[in-house]
C-alpha cells in the first residue's frame, strides 16, 4: 500500500467550501480525523467535478447493489459544513480521484499536489468517508460552486460585480 503524506481513514468530518468574494474566491477541501485537520486548496472546477463524480458514484453503487440504497444513505448529514480554523493549506491539489472500498463500504478520495522541486515526491492525501458523508459533501460542494458570479446569457462568461464586457455584444 502506498505511503500518503496525509491519510485520514476514516474521516470524522469532510467538507468543501470557499473563502472570499465571488470572482476572487479560494476553494478548499478540508477533512478532520480526531485532532488532525487537513486543508487543501483546489480550483472551483475541481470542486464542481468532485460533486458530480460523487453523485454519479453513489448512483452507480445503488444500481449495482440495491441493498446499499438503505434509508441511511438517503439522509444527508445535517451538519455544519463550514471550514474550520486554522485554515492553513497543506498543498494545492493538482489531481484528484475517487474510488469505492466495497469491503468497508467507504468512499476513498485521493488527491495529489505538485512536487515543489524536481526529484521530490508530490504531496498526497487520502481521505476515507462514509457514503453519507460523501453525499453531504457532494450536495454542499454543488451549493458552494453555485454561489459564484452570475453567468452572462450571451457569452457564457462570468459577470463581475463592477460590470461585464460581452464579446457577443460587440
């Protein structure tokens, strides 16, 4: 089994959120296990894709094994999904993947950063969470992403609060 820079298995809490004004937000994925808190910076599109992939994975799991679609899985954890302080990023996520550990009925989130110097190993993180925790993460992450800037109906680009130059109107 590979050695991870940060391994929280299982997490006691996992969330995705953003800090700052729309257009200038910094996105984080954060997890806790006991006293260990790991915060990782990521891109808005990574959060969007993660939310979509978690939802798809949960649907696929239910389709393949209807016994997994217990009423527990349908309940989203009603918990505080805000980021915890101190908000100190361990690394910026370059790549992310999810998988399912059927033996333990856990969803695994793997993240890798970039190596700071040539020849160095890239930092990695591995978080294991329940289906319920990941469903809550997915739904919350989709909400966080949707709180951004409005999108122009003509060109599909974000509209800044101080105005918007639309190439379609030129």
